[in-house]
C-alpha cells in the first residue's frame, strides 16, 4: 500500500497541542495525527458494524442493564 500527501492548514494553538501530545508519546506530529485518524476510522467502522449487526439480528439499540439480563442465580436467562 502506497502513501499520499495530505496538506492541512490548522490553527497554531492546535498545532502546539498536537506537538505536546506527540512529544509525550515520543512520536512525530505526523505519526501522532495518523494514529488519531486510524483510531477514529476504526471506531467509525466498528460502530457501523455493530449497528448493522443490531439491524440484522433485531437486537435493541440501547443496552439492557445487566440486572435485566440475569436471572436470580446471576446467570443469563
């Protein structure tokens, strides 16, 4: 897989914060930003997969409290 160049124009204060966060992790700003983008992309794809699974299985979209899923013995019903 090749790479491409993405040029951004960002606020100086944001860049300073990114530099600080990257330095704390001993990373270059570029590597730190790419890591954030990959994490965000994964989160979006995961959320989409969960929603699709819920749609296909007709599971409720809101979590059910554990007390409602467990019987008196503490085991799933």
